[in-house]
C-alpha cells in the first residue's frame, strides 16, 4: 500500500531540516509518495495567505504530514494545520541521549498535551482602550479524549508513572473540569496516576525528572512544560512531536524557524528526523521507526554534531551519518 506524505517545509530552518527527514525516509524505501505544499511567511508575502487552500487540501488528503517550522505566521499556519488533520493530542517526548551533556541525563518523559482548546482557542477581545481579554475554553469531551489517549499511550509504551498536570486550585472551573475528567478516566480503568500543580511540577521536573513518565496536560501547560524539559536533555533541536487525530496526523519538531541560523546549513536535523520516526510508528512501520531512532542516537553519541551540540558539522553531515547507520 502506498502512503501519501504531505511535506510542508515552511520557514527558516524548516527548509533545511525537512528535506533531511525526507532523505532518511527515502533511504528506508517504504512505499511513500511525497507531495510538497507551501506555507509560512514567504508565502503570505507573495499570496496574502500563510496557509493556502492547496496546502490545506494536501494535508487533509494525505496519510500523514511532515511540517518543518513557521516564522511570524506560526499561529496562522500550525494551528489551522493541526485542525486540518483533526489533531486532538500533541505528543512530545523529551529523552536524554548517550554522549550528550544533558542537564538531567535520566530524563525520559512524554508530554501528552490537549491540542484543541484552552487559551489557544483564539477567543480574544479588546473591551476598552488598553483592556483586552482572553477566553479559556475547557470541555469535558476534549478533556476525556486527551486523558484516554494519555493512559492508552502509557500502557502501550511501558510507562508506569502517569501524572495529570493542572492548576485547579486557581482555575477552579476550567482546570477543575480537566482534572475531574482525567481522574474519572483513570478510575474507570483502575489505572495508577498522580496529580500535580503545573507550577510545582515545573520545579520538580527540573530537580527529579526521573520520577516522571507520561504527563497529561492542558494545552498551554503542555507547551510550556515540554519546552522546559527540552532544556534538561540538550535543547529544542532534540525534541520531536506528533499531532494525532483519529485518522490523520502531523509531525513536526518542537523548535521554531530559528532565523538566526537559517540558510547557514548548520541546523540540527535530529528533532525533524525523530519526528519522521514518529510518523513511521503512526503508519505501522515500527521496525523502521526503531532503526531511525537507533541511528539518530548513535550519531548523537559518536558524532558528527551540529554547533548547538558543541560540534561543527553541517545539517547534511548529520543527515548523511544517520543514513549511513541505517
């Protein structure tokens, strides 16, 4: 069976790391057909739209999407793209790799982030001069979906520790509903779990990340806590992510477009390649996904490494080294 993969490089280093991930996938020779779409700042400057309808259609009609990065138009690109693929769960692993000078070398955490609502619902208003409001949306249905996904993920991937992050002591109605719903899901499965206030959790993640496995989060908390965890393992250049829907999915590195290094050929492709490994898992190519992860881990351990990890290798150098290991 041929799988169609939408490829949307976007802006900045997305133009460099996305082709690297495609090269790795092609080296494995799965039955993939790649279809490229345009999005981001340059497209908006040219056409007036950051995410043209043609690109939306490519993502909607593909089996999965690889997305690189977006610049100033990020909110106009990635949020609609996640909606196009029907994504409700954002999966962000933060793992320490051998050979790297990680702040916390025992980190192995997966953040399961609600992906459709919270403060990213886009409901903002200016109610008077100098006074603006933001409406935070939390529903029982979305909270149940992300909790069920999180507990399923933990069981399927061998994580014993599940933590539900919240701030229900202050946001009593919204996070109160999120917490109550997640607890009901856990109790219905007789699943073990802990709960943690998201601000206290941020401190404990820095001090004792080894105590955590899967962390189920509301939207904004998942965004912030996973970026914090990136600092524990060596930076955003190492974190992949998956935006998962019931039938479709989008895969992207957690890092942004990095305009300061864009065009220099030194961007770390690891997060993008690891995102491609998550794509392989999603499409049922588990053995190939494991091979990609092992190859990336070997290169991170023994080199070559890009400047963000203390080396002097180029994006191409690292990509070729991963392919050589495959």
